[in-house]
């Protein structure tokens, strides 16, 4: 049995990875495992409000994490205040709040690694992700035939993992398919372990038996040639047998560095679709969805303020919403717009400050060119495009004046900058790949 502090520290690490800092600090500060007894965990919490919130919002996640760490854990109970904890320990009369669900409803099955909470029903669809959602819907209707492979890419917190696991959960529950979800990192480590244990055939047989293989974060295969070769052969086997393959990445497969061309070709052979940052309309819908279960609904004014002011990813936005909901619960009323503005000012992640030099370096690295060439007078085609994109991003995303951009990029005339920005705008109307490249770059600066 794992020692109390070590067990809870491990749970806190997992929770902190998936929550915003304000949300994590609000709910998990001053909590600790008090006692383990006959498969039950007794968690000490500072007050009734924290107890109620953990019970209603995080109970299943905490219990699932505990079970992943220790297989003999069956239930989770809460104790309020240090005095009550001490009293209950001394008297061995522990007041329980046992809100268990059937294991199948809260426990990620290690046979497929799917999170049962990631479904299409809980996925908020908006203009920013409707294409990716439509592609996923097409896949579940004809798995292995339509859009195979399906490759979804986009920045952190845009909903990629939710969507690809929703496909897996649907096909598992409705299509009676044998589904397996993994990350590229876990796949690579499993392959290395198989080689070290002299069990490569066991590894191959395991992955070739699935009807649907879902692999997250493909970008981590960059430079790992031996693992790429194994993935190449696995891909061919599954594809030739009409097994559905789904990948995700933080960038378009063509833009992943040190990835074999034959893999890039196969990744792009089905459907490649991006999930860019959510537009304001979608952010409004997401906020309404996330806050919908609160007894104190957010006013239209508050919803619109949050949508336009909190510019982090969906995960960060959800953390702010949860924290504001807490304020409503504590005050026992709906929070007003001035209170929300003050809270966001003190708790929201500040907008990232990016210098012109950082933008130049990022774009130069992205297109694999020397940074100094951006400032030179060269008219080479492979330099002109990245330079124009830099000008466009500096103008559109950071609102820098045309003369200032020209001065910072080698003393160019402001009319040159204006022409470059207009050209990128016009090219984006016709060039889907250019849109994807610029969205990818923008996600770096968020």
C-alpha cells in the first residue's frame, strides 16, 4: 500500500497538469489523504464548500487517478476540517460521503486507454472546429473506408484529444470495434521496452489486432527513425486491412521536422484537418456550455466579456469559468461584471509579450532559414514569403505600425510592408496550406 503523502502527491501532480493554476489552488490547497482502510481513501478537506465541490466536480477524476496508482482502492470519502479529522480518527467513526459510480463509468479501461468523458455529446462544435468534427462524423459512419487515416492537428487546448477519443468511444460502444488509444511517447517507450526484453513480435502482434488505432502527439516521433520505421510497417498493415487509423499533432504532418517523407505521405493520404484557436462566437458557446450547470448562470455581459478578454486556450478558459463559478457559490449570488473583470485581471494568464526579434526567430525556424536573411535585401523566393508572413503577423496580431515594422525589418519603406500584408491576406483566400501555416505560427505566440 502506497504511503498517504506519496499517494496524494502523485494525485496532485496529475490534477495540476489538467487544471489552470487558479482552479488547482482553489480546490486542492490544504487537502491530504488522512487514512487508507480496507480499500477506502479518506481525504481531508478544509471546509464544507470544498468538500461539496470536489464531490460534485472532481470525485470521479480523483477516484480514477487513485485507482491508477493503487489497484486495491475502491472508494473515496471526505473529512472536513482538522478538528473533525482528528476527532474521527480518534473515535474511528468516520462520516462518509460515498458517491461511487460503477467502475465502468469512471475508470479508464487499460485495455483501450479511452476516457469515457470524451464523447461527441460533450464536445462543443463551432466554426473553428466544425470541419474537424464533420470529418470525425464521416469516419464513424464508415470506419476504415472514409478518411483513413484521419489526421487532426492544432495547438494545445484546442480539443484534439477530446475529438479523437470521442471517435474511439463511439466506435467502441456503438460499432463493436476493438479500439486502442495511445500517445506517441507511450508507443515509442513500449517499442523500446519490447526490444530490450527481446519481445518485438509480441509488440507487433499487440498493435496489429486493433480495428481502430488512435495515436496522439505524433510530433514527438521527430528524429526517432527506428520508431518511425516500426510505425510505418504498422500503418501499412492496418491500412491494407481497412482498419481505421487516427492521428493528432500540434502541426501539419508536412511541417513536422525530421519525419520520414514516406510517413508524411501516408499521414496526408486520408484527411488532414486543423483545429485553430476558437473564434469569439465559439468562445461564447464554450463558456455557456461550461457554465451551464451552475445555479448562478453568467449574464450575457459577463459571457461576452470573458469570450473577448480571456485569450488563452479552451483549457485555460474553462479554469477561469470554474473559478468564477466558485465566487458565485461563495457569495450565494450571481457575480457582476465589475467583479468578473477584477477577478480576470488578478487571475487570468497575462497575454504573452512577444518582441519582433522573437517573431522573426520563430518564423525563420519554422521555415528552416537563417534568421539574418529576413533582414537582408535578398529577393529570394524562399526568404520573401517568411518575411511577408512576419510583417503580416506583426501588423494583424500585435498591431505594430507599418513604419515601425519596416524599420525593425532592415529599414524597409512602410509601403513595402503594406504591400506584403495585403499580399498575404489575398493569398490566404486561395491557399489552404498558407492558412494552416499561419494558424500554426499564431498558436506559438498565444
